[in-house]
């Protein structure tokens, strides 16, 4: 490594004498391979592990962005920028994220940084506006990539990556080991560095058993949900019709739930997930279809209405909670008449929920459907602008906005929906009249 003496000086700036084992392995792997997957727990020094090799790859004579680092949150972006500054490489870095003044960012980019760090939505926005050149970007780092997947940034990330023609190095960094790498990353056969300690992967997951006296566990489930202090949960059962029945019964009892399974058509599935993701519905009842690769946020509670027959399905379901350093609980609903499964420890802590019956708070948001999307030249910014100016919504009234090809969905605070729809009834967005209404909830089709 030609820059070795160089790196040593950089470490002194950080007050570190030498790299740890993971950082050394990462530095070597990133410099030698086109595709690297680095698995390492949060707080283990991953940032430095990829920043040092980036420094070796940068070329002083190139005066536009050479390395792009995509992060799930602005906190992480700012943290990486701090470390970069502390290293003292002499190369400029900038951070872009939603909620930051776009004009300031455009000004920063007019004198392009060698390293650009940003959240997926904001970076996609800059690429769309062509505020920086992408033809010299050779290195892409997807940091906390598992988090970005969980938060549902697929479209933005695939949009950005498709517009980087000269990439020759891709580095995925994740704190969980069971991620499936989407095709759009073009990361093929990566060199895998796995530094996740095997035994303590799920220590922050607690397991509780809830015993149902009745064979039909629906009332016990109702009491359990009432005991969760209005926090949302995902509920697994083994059959499609059970998912629908449970969802319908909970709704009749005043709990905002929806279901999701493989027998629904794509649109209905998408709609159920959007309403769950954006907080219009607090409880998702699903089959094992949702145990893998589902694009939903971190859950505090996973409830097994039925247990799956195989242990690995059980593990996958529980993988929806207690990710990274967050803690979570998995609840197992049992009735004496059921067959005991050998992978379950029936000696686990028992939770009594019989006396819980006060309904969870209704969701803060309601989902609004808009009859236009990307192919109608609509984007998030158009919708935010229209809902704020013409719809008179304040900043906090608008939640998650998802723009699909021909339709879009926006989460709006429940108590602001009526006024919003009145205010925009006769207004046009981008010179066109769109159908805008409360999105229907996914309910069982009446036979």
C-alpha cells in the first residue's frame, strides 16, 4: 500500500494508534475487491473502516464528486462527516439530507466535494436537478444498508445507483447478517467480512407466552393488543383466511388493523403495507409472507397468533424486531389443546393480559390517495407543496409520502383531513386536476 505512512499520520489525528482487526480487514478488502459486504455491529468503528480506503482511492486531480456514501438517516451522515473532518485528509466532504436547506446544499455542491454523503431521498432529488456530476463517481458506500432497506428506500436507491455510470467499487455495510442484497445494487459475489458475534445476535429480544383459556385465541389477542400501550405490532398467523378473519374481528372491536397475504393482488398488498408503514393502521395481521424482506419499519412487538411448524420461520418472524440495538418482544399465544412444538421453550415468562381491555389510541394519520404518480410527472415535492399551499397543512400535519408510477399516497394527520380535502377540492396540481380522497382500507371482499 503506497499510502501507508500517510494512513498512520491520519490515525494520529484521530488519537488512535492502530486499527482494530475489523478495520484492517475492511481496508484491505475494499482496496482489493470491487464488491465488499462488511457485516459489523453498530459502534464497532465501521465508519473509519471504509473512510480510510476511500482516502487511498481519491485522486486529487479530479475536481468533481468521486465517492458517494448513502445513509439512512441524517444523524449518521453528519457523524461520518465529523469523522472525515477529524481525519484531516485535505479533501472536501458534504452532507445532504431532507429538512436541510436545498439552496445551501446546491451552493456547497457548486464547489464539488470529493466525498458526498446523503440520505436517499435528498440525493435522488439532487441527481434529478443535476446539481452535481455523477460521471466521475467511482466508489459507492451504502452504510447501514439494512436500515435503509427497512425504511423502504428501495426506489430512491435504485434510482441513484442507476445513474452512476462509472462505478467500479461498491461497499455494503450492515449491522445485521441476514440481509438479502437487492439486484439494483449490482453487488455480485461480494467479498464478505463477517464480524458479527454469533452468540449474541438476538439478546435484546425477549420472549413472552400468553395463554388463551379459549381455543379461539381472538379475545386473548385483543387483550394483548390492549396491553401494548398503543404501540403498533405485527401479528403472524398460519393461514390467509385466518389473517382476514382476525383483522375483521379486531376492526369490529375498534382496533385499527389490516391484513396482508399472498392471495391478495399486488395493489391491495401495496396499499395495506403503505397504510401500516405510514401509521394509518397500527396492526398488521399477516402470514409468513411478511416474515422475509418486507419493507416495513422496525417493530417493537411481534405476536405469534399461530406458531409456524419450522424453527427457521419462527426466527425469521422474530427478525422483524430487536434489530440493531433496539429491544423488542415476541409474544407466543398458546392454548392447551395445541400440539407442543419442540423448538419452543414452554418455560418462558408468562404474561397475563386478562385485565387489559382499554382500546389503543386511534392512529394519528389517515392515508390520502392521489390519482397520479411518477409517470404523471408528480414527485414528493409537488405533493408537499400542493398540500401545504393550497391545502393549508402545517409542517407536522404531513407524514410519509409514497409516489408510485401512476398513483401516490400521503399520510395526513387525522384531524386535518376534512379541511385539506375541502381546501383542494377545485384546485389543480401542476396544472392538472387529480382525484384526491381518503384511501380505502383493505377489507375482505364480500362474496
